């Protein structure tokens, strides 16, 4: 989880999603903190469905019928976003927390509901270790995972992701 939110201080920013995606949602709502510019907001959630966004990114929005819709990342937080879906839905939240603790011990946070979890990987976290944990648990058929947004600073300046 990305800390306790004081929702009185934040607004919901909407992210349009392809209707053909597996989750069948047309929009995802994320909490965001207003900035001095009325069209820019700092994300305070990790997305479950939207691609290309991460916790603490500054997003540029457009107002439409009273709602703020994200248009693009204005400034990257350099956080990365992964999603995991536990394959055995009968496994309980205690088991989920045990497995996810492999990631939190390295600095990640997560939000989840049911079998689906959105994982935030801060820029100072060793992304290669995180990827190894994600892959190892996928190979053990504990979960499936996907990379929703890779924005980590490269250790090797010649490598672009």
C-alpha cells in the first residue's frame, strides 16, 4: 500500500482504458494530489489497469464534464509498475501477504483486491532483484505478472528501456 491517504486533500483522476482489455473496464480512477497548475496532478495510487503510469508521476489532465482525465505523464517519478494476479483464488490474504513480503522487504509497496495486486517499485529499489522474484513466482505457478510501466533509471547509461 502507498500509505494512508487523506482523501480530502486529493481528487480522482480518470484514465481511459481500451474496452477490449481483459478487465472490461472503460475507466480507472486514481487518487491524485493537485499542484500549483490546475491541469497537473501527482498520482497517489499505483494503477491496476492503466499502462504507462506509476505512483508519484505528475500527469497532465484535461477537464471534461467536470472530471479530470489523464492525457500523459508530464514528469516521471521513475517508479515502475508491475501487476500480479495470484493463480489460485482460494489462497487467502495471509498467503498473499507472505509472498508479497519478498517484494516489500526490498522496498516495494502494493495495493490489492481479490487476487490482483498493483506493485510499486521505487527508483532506488533494485529492479533486477524484483524482476527475478516476479519471474520465480510465475515459474512456480503462484502468480502471473505483467510489466505495466518501466521507468527505472538505468544502471548502464547505454541501456534504454
